[in-house]
């Protein structure tokens, strides 16, 4: 390890642990900080996880924990434990708001063949576009997407799957995580926290102590609301470099939102634009809307606010596959819109989200979703 350099990205807290005498040199960038800690931060606190992996050699591992519990650091550590034993890893990142492999509103997965210190240094092999930064209102969509990724490992023999989940564990988040575990069916489940937390107790009762491993939560790793928001913006920027403007018409373009595709004819009215979709659904862009996305399941309509489309973060598809991302720059009265995207091949499909990037891509604004 002598002379090895490790680059720590902005917004990342990365512990370095010394088992023998060592020299550590830190070159700090603007806003960077390095300090000596004697708290429970390094990987030694996860020796029980390592022992369980070495004993049982699970083919699939699922990680659970709330926000700022160290899930990404633990996922990296578990991957490196498997890699040191000669295994290859299929890393699935299911954190919609604070993911490493994909931009917010998405989930990603990639093959890892060599040790890694930051998952954001990797490029995703597969990305599923969901369109929201919290699974609370779209749990089925997230579960299906994460299951798809976990089962979509490429043709690499003897891959070990790691599924890192989001931090939604409050309210009905526990039931959601139990449903997620049922869908993925992992060989091992690791919870970050304490034995008294409801999620750990429920998983333990369902799967037993042979499969459920408790990992200690690192001390002193917390981010406030503004730090989490800044980290999300950094991830957006990562996927929106070198954009150009292109004009797209709703007619002839497949629009998708919340798992429903709208590929039918487009009708332009003075107060709204309507695009027909599958299973009798309609996508309605209302010019007089107050800024809320309304999902009307009884009438099978999704209403988007026309006056809040500027800055909307979208997925861009070409050839019926997600090929990149973009931002809606302008909506026009004729049913067309201007898109800023790094995708060079003309897109034929757009995946809508509920997130707007405003003030020159400096701030995130989330459209509220109402179910009627």
C-alpha cells in the first residue's frame, strides 16, 4: 500500500484505518477536512460481517439502514472483502436520493472486479429510471426495479450480488423493506443500527440469526439536509456534462412516468396537452396547474404542471433503452419542448421525474405528488 493515493470526493466521509505504524499525508481541497478519530469509524467494527461472509460465502447480500448510517461505506467494504477472496461482485445501488452509481431518481448496478474506495468512481452497467428521490409513494415501482437490477447481472460467472437499499425506514418504511427482502430473497441480510430497532427485530424474526447480521453504525458520520442536497446536486452534474439543446415534439416521442408509457397520439388544446398511453392512461400537461403532479388512478390520468416543466430532470432514451439524462429547458405552445442533454443520438423516449433543477442547476426543487 506504500505510496497509494486515494481521492475523496466532495460530500464523502471516508475513514482510513491503520493496523500498524503508518504515515498519512492529506492534501485538502477547498472545504476539505481531516481529523484523527478514536471513535467507532473504521472497518474493524464490521468484523462480525466479515466473519459471517467468510463462513457462509453468501451469493447475495442485502444491506439495510437509515440515512447516514454508513450503508455506502459498508457496501464498499463488503465488496472488497469478497474481491480479496477472488470473487467478482455485482453491486446494486437502490438508494434513489443518495446513490453512488446513478443520478438521483435512479437506481444503478455495475460489475466490480478490483478493490474500490468510492463507488462513485465506477460507471454503472445498468440504470433503472424511477423518477422520484423517495420510494414512499412508489414502493411497488422501486421494488420491481430493484428486483430487475438484482437479477440482471451480466454473463460473468460466479458473481456475488450486493444490494444496497435506501434510508427509508420510518413509518411504513419497515414494511416496505420487508417486502423488498421478500422480492430479492438474499442469502444474507445486514442491518446497520442496534438490536432494538424495529427493522432489525422484524428481519430477525422472519429470517433467523443465521441470515441476519447486525453491523455497528459508525460514530460521527452525519449529514444535515443541506449537505445531502449538495451531494445530490453533485450527482446530477456528473451525468449532465457537455449538454446541447435539441427540440423534441411530444407527437412521435414516447413519454414515461411511474412505469406507464405514453406512446399514442398527442392532442393540443388551449389549456392542456394530452398524450395517450398504455392501458387506457392519459398524460396531461395542464397550462393552469398550480405546480403539483396529480395521479388519478380511477380515471387513469396523470396531470403534470406545464408551468413547472422548465428545469425538469428527465431520462433520455434512444432505441427503446435509457441512454442518458437531460433537463427540459423550455415548453412551447405547439406541444414541443427544448431539451438540454449530453445524448448525441436523437432521443425517441423521455422518462419524466418529479425533480426540477433550478437557479442555474444550483438547487433542487421537488414537485409534490398527489393521488386522487
